[in-house]
C-alpha cells in the first residue's frame, strides 16, 4: 500500500510538471547595470547584525560592490572630501536620508501554478516590489525545465525577476516509485545532472530518506523538507538533520521529535489526511503534545540540531489565518493586488490545498494561538543559542499574497522575539548561508553582488514601512497618510522603481478583473 501511495505522489508530481503558468515577458523595467554607480548618503544596514551606520556612499562597478565609504555624521554636512569621486562614466543617485539593506531572500517561494492562475510576471513583480531579490522555489511546481529557463533568464537580467534557485520535489519526473536506497541515490544524481539546485522532500520510508538526503549532500546540493504527517511517525526532524538535511520548512516533524510521553500525534479517531480541515485543525494541537519549553528533552533536541548546523525556515505567515482567519482574509492589499483567480483559489474548498475553511471555529483559532506561542518560543531560543533561522513565505496559499506575505513573515519573526536587526539578518545573511551563496549575496560588503533594498523610512523602527501599501501616519493637518514602501530594489546592479513594479501588478489585476467581470467578495456573502 505504501509503495502504491508513493507511486501516486510521484505520478502527481510528474503531471504537475507539465502544467505550467505563463513565463515572464522580456524585461522592460530597470536601469543598469552601470560601469560605475555611486549611491550617495545612505544609512546602511548591512545584514550582518551590525547597527546602522551613515551617511555612507556605496560604489558599484557593473554588478558588484566596489567600495563602501562613510562620509560624515548625522546632522552635519557631508564631508565632500571623503566622498568617492565621479567621472563622466559614473551614474550618481542622491539618497541622503534613505536606508539601504541587502536584497531580501525568500527561502520558501513557490512561483505559483495553474491552480492559482498567476502569471510569472505578476508573482515576480510582487516579490521585487518588496525587495525580494533571491528566491528558493521549493518543488519546481511548473516543471524543472521551466524553472531552469526562468532562472537563466533572470541571471541574464532579461526578465524582471528575483534570482531563482530550483529545488525539485523528491521523485519528480521518475517513471517508477522510488522504494529503496539504490533508486533514491540514482534519482538524486539524475536530479543534479538535470541542473537542479537542490531537493524538497516530503517523506518516504527511512531507507529511501537516509539514502536520498545523504547522497544529495555528498554530491554538493542542498535540501529542504516539509515533514508531512504520512511519514513523520517514523522520520522526524532529528532523523533528517542527522542525515544531512539543510533546512526544515514550517514546523512539522519538530514537535514529533519533542514527544516524550507518546510516539504518534494524538489524531482524532476519524482523521483523514485528505480532509484539509482535519489536517490543519489537528496540527493546531501539536505543540501542546511536545515537551514543554526549556525541559530536558526540549533542550536535548535543540542542542543536537544546533550541533548539526541545522536551519529553521518557519514560514510563520502561511499559518496565520489559522489563528485569525478574518485578519488574513481582509488584508488591505487583496482588493487591489490579488488576482481574481487567486482569490477563488483561496476560497473554502474541499479540494484546493490550504482552502480548508469548512467550519473554522473560535476554538480552533485559540488552539492555534497557543500553538504559535510554543512554536515561536522554540524558534526564538534557537536563534538565541546561535541557530540559523531564515525567512520564507510560502505565498499563494491560505490568503497569503506574494511579497506582502514576506514582509508579514518579518513582522512575525519580530513577534517571536527577534530584534529588528536579527529579523533583517534572517532575511538576508542567514538565507544566503542556507543557500550556500554567502560569498555572493546576503550582506552589503565589498566584492558581493549589488542586491539592495532602498527606502525612505527606517524599517527597524517599523517593519510595516516595507509593505507596498506602506504604514499609516497622521500629518500636520491631522489627516492619515501613507509613508514608506520600498523605493528602489536593486538586483545584480539593475535599479528597479519598486512602486512602478507595484503599479504594473495593479494593472495586471485590473485587466484580469475586466476580462472576467470579476470583483472581490467575501465567501458566502453577496454584498
């Protein structure tokens, strides 16, 4: 039976690979890269955890950082004699008072699918408008060849898109079920030969998991895993970390590693994994079944994961509707920036993944609030003890919109207990480390690629200023105004007007609404 089920999963993944969204059109946006570019007068948050420093002039030569020069003190005129000199081949941009950060890395970034009806241009521009310059696509849901084509075009800057890393679903494209170590190793090597950057696992029998993860690491690729409930009773996060997994996604498999008075989740006795409401409602009770925070077993598991240099990619935002459905459903950006096809995909449904609102109750929201408290306690303490925690959004499901959801993830890391500088480090440097790209991206340092987020507000004081819709303030006339939003996203030395990218997204949504004669309505209401 298990072989048949695994075979079905492989078949479904193979079918999914042939169901592709529209690739991005050729790039019409962005200026550069320039032979020489000087960004003048910024306040620099470099992504390492260091506090802000400024004013600073940053020199970029083509697509790499060539010089970072402190040019004065706050509140005093900039010392012109300390500034890098410009010649006739230099492009200068005056950014005095602006804040500059490394480009953000979304570690769990599905490019969308036919179910969501999301053209790649729509998804990419939402990410880029929010400063996301690198993504890890976990599953390559549009097919590996499709993702590799988009990856190549992005590297060439022939499309407006973040840098893309393609992690295939384990078994994707296999013509037969993978049920032993020999088959697992063979597929892993074929996956590398095809050009994949890594693998996303969901689960399999322990022999297959051990062979696949360890072989993938041996040949130099990285990995991620969503420990699905179908396999987690015999293969949890500790097993994966010991085998060489790079990062765990979400939190499945971690409470199971923390069990001490049971070995299996206390499933309701009529539980059916294909029933999405069962799956998500019961998951909201899981952390209460684990060892309590700071207990001996809790500490033992954490310390072993730390010793293994394991990465947590919690994706807090994607489950937030579980603890407050109305908040997620009524987020202010939906009316303007959510495609009608994506809105339909979010709606309650017995067959769309993550659309499980059959009868979501106050009781379930309360359970999930407690789930978050315990989950966040583990993640924050893991960070405090030196563990790597990254930022991933898993957008396109459960009312979470590309780009906007990523910023919400940063807010939720802050809620978990991270200092804003720790939040930025998770979104930048730690993501680069987990991808094995720390020598190229993740921090603003000489020699690295020119990937920047530039805005007029201080994001450390209020992470909300990173949202495309900005943050609300009251002006001198006692009227509410919006401030913030990313001003420029720089990827690989190319400068993009982030607000113009967001306007492009609005126009795409407006076109879809007009073509479909659609408007956003709340489920079950005809207002």
